[in-house]
C-alpha cells in the first residue's frame, strides 16, 4: 500500500525521517497552505480522530470552529488512540512521531522556522488541541508541544553559541589597528549579531507561546488530570538549565511546584531546579521563586518516593551553598535529622548537608591549629559533631550518624589519634577536659567509626545486604584495619585504665579489639601492650557485675584466643588464670552455702557475692569451654535444691540456670564421631533432666525466673531437634529430642498468659498518669514479651512444635499488630515456605476457632450480628491473611483453593435437611472466606463455585437475610 498522507508515511515508518521531512519542506516551499494542511491532519490523525480538515475549512473557519468539527467527528466511545496503544507497531509509531517533530524543527531552523507562518500555525493548532474536551487531543498535543519545545530549545542553544562567536569576532575586529581594519567587515559582523538577536527574540516568543498556550492552561486542573498526562508534561523538565534565561521567574518556575502529584513529575522538577541553583549567576534571578516555594522544597525530603527525597536534599544543599540565609536555623535542624533515616542514599545526602553546613567551617585548617595545637581543626569538628549528636537525643543511632557522614567526612572520622588524645586529656595537665556526656558520646563515635572502617558496609537496618567491596575498597579496608590495630594496641589499655569504673564506657571500648588485625601484635613486637590490655580486662572483670561489661570482656578474650595466631598461648594463660580465680571464689562461696542447714542462706551480702561470681562465670562460659572446671555439677545441685525445697534465692537461680545450660551446650558440642555409647547415654540423661528442670521453672513464683526458663527451654529444644553431632548418626539418634504434646501445650499456654493476656491486664490496670510515668518500664516489658514470642515462633518456624499451634498466635495478629505484627508475619512467611498447604490450613483453623468462639458468645436464637466488633475483627484478620499471599496468584493457587474448600465444608457443617434447604449454623463463615476470593484465578473461581454448588439446592432458598452470606460469597466468586 502506497502512503499518501503524512500520517501514513510516518506511521508506516518505511522511509528515513530525514527524507520524510525533506519532502515535506520542499512541498511547503512550493505551496505552504497544502503542506500545512497535511501537517494539521497529521496531528489530528495521530490523536485517533477519523475526521479530516479540508482546504475550505482551513481557509474559512475560525480555529475554534475547526476544533469543534473535529470533536464532533471523534468517536467518544473509543477510549483507545495511537499513543496509548500497546504492541511493537505502536511503540515504533510513537518513536517516529517524536522523531518527526525534532527533525522538522532541525531542518527548518535556517529558513522557514522564522517566516511567521509555519510556527504560528503549529502553535495555534497545538494550543487548540490542548484545550479540547477530548483526552486524546490533549494527550497528543501535549506530547507534541513538549517535543517541539525541546527542539526549539536546541535551536536557541545553537543561536546563543553563534551570537557569542559573532560578538567575539566583532570585538577582535574592532581592536585591530585602523589601517588593517575594514568597515565592511565590521558592518557584516554587526549585521550577523543583530540577525542572531532577532532570531533569538523570535525563538523566545515561540517558547513563551508554546508554554503559555499548552502548559500554562493545563496546570490548573492537575488534581483531575490522569497520571500519564502529568508525566508527559514534566518528562523533559531537565531542559530548564539548558536555557535558564528564558525559564526563570514567574513564567515557568512558579508552575513547577504546583504540579507535583506524581513522583516522576516531582523528580523531574527537582532535577531541573538543581541545574539552576548550581549556577550562581542564575540564583540571583530566583529570589521570588525561592521565597515562595522554599517551605515546600524543605518538606520534600519527607517524600514517600525515595529518589524524590534524595534529590530534594541535594537541591537544598545547592540552595544552602548559593543562596545566603535562605534556610533558617529551624529548617537546618529539621534537615540534619535525616542522617538517621534508614534509607542510605537520603541519609548520605543529609550527611553532606550536615557536614558542609555544621561541621566543616571554612578557615578551620588555617586558624584553629594556632590555637588548638596539632589537632585544632579536628578537635573543633569533633566537638561540633558530639554536640549535634547529644542535642539530637538519638544516642542509640550513632552508627547511622557515622555512616551518613562517612562519604564526606571519612578523613576526619578516621582521625583516631585526635579522638583518643581528647579522651586521655586531664584537666590538671591540659587545662581542658571533656565533660562526662561528651566523653561517653566520643567513645560511641570511636566505636562506630572503627566498625565502619573495618567492616566496610552500612550498619544493620540500613541497606539490604552487605555490599561486595571492589579491589580498591578492599585495600583501603585492610589499611584501615592495620591503622586501627597499630593505634589502639597502645592506646586502648590507657583508655580502659582511665575509665575502668564507668560500665558504659568500658563496655564500648572493649568492643574495639574484635576489629584488630591480630598479627600486628607479633609482627610489630607489641606483646607488652597485649599484657597491659589483659591486665586491664582482668581488673575490669573484678570491678564490674554489669552483664554488658562482662560479656564484652568475655568476647575480648574470645577474639584474642585464636589458635592460629602467635599470641594464643599468652592469652590462653591469662584466661586460665582469670577462670581459676573466679572458680576459686565460687567454690569458697558454695562451701559456705552448703554448710548452712538445708542449704538456706540468709546473709544478703553472701547472696550478692554469689550472684556476682555466678554472673561472671556465666558470661565467660557463654564464649569459653569451662568443662574442665566441673561447673555443671555445682550449678545443677543448686537447681535441684530449688526444685525440691524452693530455698534458693532468685539472684542465684538465674545465673545458675544459665551456667548449667552453657555447660550442657559445650558437652553437646564436644560429641564426636568416636564418642563412646556410655558417654552418649550419660549425656542423654543429663539433657532430659535439664529439660525437666526448665519445665518445672515455668511455674516458678518469680516472673524473671519463669521467663528465663522459657527462653532457655525454647533455645534448648531448637538445638536438640536440629543437631548434627559432628556427623555421628548414632549420637543424633540418641540425643535427639522433640517436645511431647503436653510440653507443647505448656509452652503455648505460657505465651498466651505472659505475652497476650498479660498485655490486656496491664492496659486495663494502668491509668494515663501511670502510663506516662512508667513509659520506660512499659518499653522494657514489651521488649521481654517480644523476646518470648520470638523464641516460641522459632519453634514453629523450624518444625519443633506442630504448625497448627501457630493458629493461636495468629488470632492476635490484628489486635497486637503494632507490638508483635512483624514477628507474627515473619512466622507466617517461614511456615508458608516450609509447607504451603499446611500453613494455609493453619490460617483456616485460626479463623474457624475465632468464628466458633464468636458464635458461642452470641445468642443462637438471635443469629449472628455482622456489624459486631468481633465479627468485623474476624473479617479484617481474614483480609490481612489474604494480603500475605501477595500478587502472584499462580504461586499461591493451591493454598487459596484449599482455604475455600475447607471454609465451604465448615460453613455447611451440621446442616439439616436434604441439599442444604435448611439454614446451616456456620453459613456466616462464608463472609469470612470471601476475603480470599480475589486471590483465586478465574479457572479456580469456577472450580470453587462448582464445589459450592454441591452443598446448595437449586433454586436457592435465599428468601431471608439469613441467606445473605451465601449470596455475597457467590457474588465474590462470580465477580
């Protein structure tokens, strides 16, 4: 088929666009009216309109009348038009459409573009289409106008360059010696310059006409506009910095931030504004815009779209640098807090803002060293950072703060010499010492910087996974580890000595050795510093009973006690000495304890000392094998005494329980392929005995003992049911232990009483005033409850207890969503991964149990109240369950179909009469499972509907309201 019209030529795409445009330009030069008529019909037909503008209409009718005629010829029932049609053909057509406009302007820029006829006609046409009631006209003309504007801007850029070159040549010619200068040449250059100025003025008028005629009239109804319209209108907002002279002030920029309902639009606007604010020569012309929209831009880092938020922060950084005092102190304080956000790109952008605005003051390098000595500039920067950290009152998020600043302030954050020098300063010697709060904050900062340098990836919660380091990054990481080790090997003992009485400071400082390159001790001949460190750690263990300090000390020994490194024997000897001393103290206290009549100990001081020693031993037994000290028999005797007589103080029971647990774990870990049967049978008896002890303590009178016993028992059951015993199959068979039905019931009952029911009682008993006073206590209790629930849910997720036990947990999903929703949802996800069908059965069991409880609580004669709170909660729970299946209906089709099958059977359970003519007692349950209907594939809906028909007589006995659930459920399947 031979193409006749311009629309047919472009849509068929058989000719190169350059050739198509050349042919049209030649036709225009011969008869511009005919050529323009073809171009007008091109835009009309590209909109999907079947009408044609004739020569008579073009010559005689007004523009509005022509548009009215075309609107009448448009098929309003057909919402499809070329630009939104799918398929490769229409995708190519759209590309050809855009290319045609760009090439047309390019080819016309030296001639007919400025004839005051071609562009006037095109702009007039596009303005009329953009103002049409027909969406296809609006959409097509807006895209055409945008491509036209972009092409015209390219022309303007070329004219700017040519005008600049002509101006330079004119100046050069003018400066020549009068004898060599020709007036003809000057006049020629002057004419050229004026010609370019005239063309630039015309181009500017065209741009204004396009923008005002197409975009300016469209921005008002943006709230009603469809997303694709908005995106099209801003898709090329990046053109703004290319021609900033013509797009500043109230004409264009003031419209930018009115049209921000789509993320793509907001992003393009911000990128365009960055191009302007990055150049100081343009900023001065943006004063009115800046004043008007500053607050809107300041709020945009809170945008729900991450990329928009990041670009908004970068724009604010540019505004801060190039606009004096545009951001108030309150604005900056609000923006600084984004360094704590979990989204790393936004946090890094905020880190740049914080570093350049607050920390990196110009002149620090030159001025401060004279006053502050070697570390003057770094010291002031550190103090500003510490002050900001303390003022932000988010002290547990220092790792996030350091990670945000790392890309911008890595050099000064690695200045550990400056940091430790500040910490070691004494007021008597140096005249200035940090306050206690500043010291604590600086130690936290040191630990965070050491971790960031040694690990090379963001902290937990910021970033999906550990990033793969490049060769260069790996080299920097190794160099930093060596630098950390060489510095802190000598300084850390001094820091520990100075702050040995402060538990928080010591606990943080003791975490630094885990990032050491331990070979440096031997290669650098630094063993004397190792001795100093071990002496300080030993002294700290003797001084402190705080578990965080003791665990950090234990971990330090564990890190240093690596058999592969040369310092192992030195550290192992020091560790053995320390354990000997602790066990000696414990044995002495136990001898005195057992000498009392029936083991009773009334001396509070002796109880406190035993608690302290047992706590130290438990902290070390967690990371070190203390089997040779025979701790198991000593602590087991205490637990047996408590079981039989209940005479052991609570302060002793909990660490004794932990020590016994760790002793058995080390024995279990020691089982090898060659372990004799006698050893295995003895260990099996001990494992069973300890399980019985933990079960007994679940009913202890003290709450802390009960919770500790529950946590240990859950971990214990998980370990015993998933052991490998070093490939010894016989050992696995003998030592394997799964909880009995009665134990599973006890564990579930414990969770219900101590996690869910306890919360209800607490919320009822506390008044508002008590809640405000005990907020910290409530948070601690919530943390304990979450730990208990997580421990039990792990048993479900790893098939230690029956999966159906999760039904009792799922009942509280909606009710406790804020406190435990994440744990319950993760449990559901894990169980579904293990067994999709069984997991779905657990969901339907949960809903059935809730429905039965609801039915029993209501008067059966009055029927069920669908508007009651309990029934509404059931439907909401079913809806939440449905959402967990996600969008992949194929992946979940078996599970969802099974839920419907089980739900239908339950709904018609106990129905009297033949073929369901009598009302089934559970018919209302169909309303609950209807929440899952939207997760069924169409073929599965038909199958479920057919299965439903087995229970329903025809015609349906749906004469009363009591049968409405069946009708609603059927409708959900037929939808």
